[in-house]
């Protein structure tokens, strides 16, 4: 299950999508995306699965990425 959260097969490539988003759209916009995506996963978690654990973990991943980007942004100021 960890791979389905951290590195899903359909997101594999030369670069991680989230990293490309930072390069293309900047840290602030990517942080906003992370918050919105976390909300989305939490909003529909009980509708998609009998147990919402995987989607809750995905939401947590995006919240952790938000905090990571917040830290990177503060280091660059």
C-alpha cells in the first residue's frame, strides 16, 4: 500500500510531477495545490473505499509535502 501512496505506478517517470509543479508554478502555487488535494482525498475517502486508510494516507502525504515546501520557502527567505 505504501507504493500506492508515495510512488504510484501511474506517476513514474524521469521526474516527480510535484517537483515539476514547483519548477513550473512556484512554491506558493504548489503549496495551494497540496492543500486542495489533501482536502479532496479527505472529502471523498469514505465514498471510494470501505476503509478510507489509503486516501487518508494520501491526504497526509500532501500535507507533509506542504510542510516540506513551507520549510524550503522559509529557508530561501
